[in-house]
C-alpha cells in the first residue's frame, strides 16, 4: 500500500508551510509539517480511521489535524490524499474543483 498525493494536496501542503513559515517562523512551520506527516502515517496505518464525508462522492474520508482537515480516499491498494484544507476554507467548493 502506498500513500499518494494529488497535485492539489501538494499545493495545499506547500501553502501551509509557506504561511506557517512567514507567520510563525521556521521552527513552528517545520513542527506543524511534522505533525501533518504523523497524521499521514496514521491514515496509512489505519485507512478506515477517517469519517466518510458527504461533501463529495466516492467514499472520501477525512481526519482533522489542528487547523486543517485531511481528505483522502482509497484507490485500489493505495491511499490518495486529495486535499489538506484549513478549517476556514470552503471545503465543499475546493473538493469539487
């Protein structure tokens, strides 16, 4: 089983790191990213841990890490991270785009 990331999720992670770095400094930014990485590991170890969301179809699940929600789904034997969105963003619109 592999943990894969859609391009939008990679863009989300880059934006999170950039914002955290500029707002809180390098130490906090990297600490936050390490926390996200631990959350990804949790998903990889236990894919059923997330709640199924009704924002989109296709059995998309999500878990929360601090101020962000990680959306993912299974694709055969793999797990695909779709988006990593801040709680203040419009999740429905961003998941459908």
